[in-house]
C-alpha cells in the first residue's frame, strides 16, 4: 500500500493522531538533540546525516563524545548497539503485531519504530499477545508522525544551534512529557511495581557506562513482573 | 584496519561511514526479531513478562532526569526539576493527558530555572 492510500486509512490516521499528542515534548527533545549534535563539533552536514539515518536519539547523544574524541568506529558501533539493546526486546513485541507483513515491509517499518511508538501502540491495543486487523497501519501512522516531528525539530536544532539557549533546560520538556505517558501506563498493580522497580534500578545503576542502567532497569522490572505473575492472582495478571 | 581507514579518508568521509554504520545498528536492533522468516515466538511467560519493558524503559530514562544531577541524587530543594515534576504530577492527577502536565511542569520549571537559577 502506498503512503498516499495509507494516509486515508482509518487506522493509519488514528495512529498518527494519537502520536501527535506527544508532539510538543518530542519536538523539544528533537530540538535539543539537534543542537547537541552541532555543538559537539559534528558539523551541519554530518549532523543532518545522523539525524536522518541513525534516527535513535539516545544512541546519537551517546555517540557524540566518542565521535569528538576520535574513538574507533567499532567502539562507536558497539556502544550504539548497547544503548539500543532495549529495541531488541521491543522487536519481540512488534513481531506479534507485525509478523504477518512481508519481510521487507516489516523490517522497514521496524526500523522506524522508536520507544514512544511501542508505548503508545500498547495503550491503543491493550491485548498484547494477539494480532488484530489494522495494527500494522496504526503502527505506520505513528511511525510517520514521530519521524516527521523528530526530523523537523532536529533539523531546526541543527540549523539554529547558535540561537537555542541550552541553559534554558529545554530538554526537560521532553522529560516532562515522558512523565505524562509513564503515568498513563500505570493501569494495574503489575505496571506500578514494574515502574517503581525500574526507577529505583535506573537510579542505582546510573554509574554504568553506555546508558546500560536502562537495560538493568528493564531487566529488573521484567524479573519483578515474572515474580508477580507467579505469586499474583491469575485474574489480575490477565488485565 | 580502522586506523588505516582513518588515515586514508578525509574526516567527513570517516564520519559519514561511522554514522551509516550506526544507522545499520539501529536497523539491526529494531528489526532483531522481525528478521526471521519463521514465526519466532518467545516462550509465553517470558513474552508476557516483557510487556512491561516499554514502560520500564520510559521510566528508566525519566527517573534519573528528574531525581539526579551530576550522577547523584538531588540533595537540595533549590532544584527546579522537583517542583516541576510535582506540578506535572498534580496536573495529571487532576486531568490526565500529555500536554497539560507538560505545560504545568514548564510553568513551574521555567521561572525557577531561568529566573532563580535553580
């Protein structure tokens, strides 16, 4: 299906509009990332190339000091992979919903699906272990929305880097909008406990390099959820 | 080998190759379980437990941004992020959403941060 036909699809539009609620926070984050890339000395051309092709904000930010210090390529790639390890876990969730697509299409779509996409997707489709009609189009709508907002704001940050005062702490706008979405996901006891465990682990393991504290936090939350599933009542778990 | 490439290539080309490699890493990690032609399914209990992973990731990114500064827990009240996060939380409790809590948080954060330097 071409993008032109897709844009009239109900699920696609729904996916895009659900995502646009996060537009302001996402844009603030994209802007800050754009500024950070240029100010690290990457240059306008390479900053644009990075934004458009790498398209993973946390890995981009983690790579900047390494690039600036002339670290070997493989070190930069390995650290990008470490920062991106959570996407490996996410892709097993996407497989449930996108597995029916032709391989090339699901790989292209998968490449475009960031953290926010899965979180918003899970809110819209609460039955997480079944595939339902329209899910791929919904995901594609969200992917196009995030891509557009991120690239436009990141490009603005790259081109206007000298005009955007980082001392204003604009990046905190991104954090605040993440806070809103985290609250909206706290729908049951399992989610609450996972969030509390994750926050504690992320803070405790903060000293780890390469943002590996995020992976530790995910592992701790998943482990807590396994324990809860074993001890909790089945009815509650099913929710 | 990378050292030789670095020596032979102009800086922008070396940077461009590094960046394109990173793009490949994004594609590999996001497509990891989408690659196989067979239907890959993790064991059901694990798959179910992994459903908390996205929430955990969002919280893991957000919590240190609110609670920590320079790698340590914030130890002072003169820090704009704490009242801002409280304002966003209170707004969410009143009216759930994304934009409302964001604006409420910024309304507290900006004056304290820019005005008072907290």
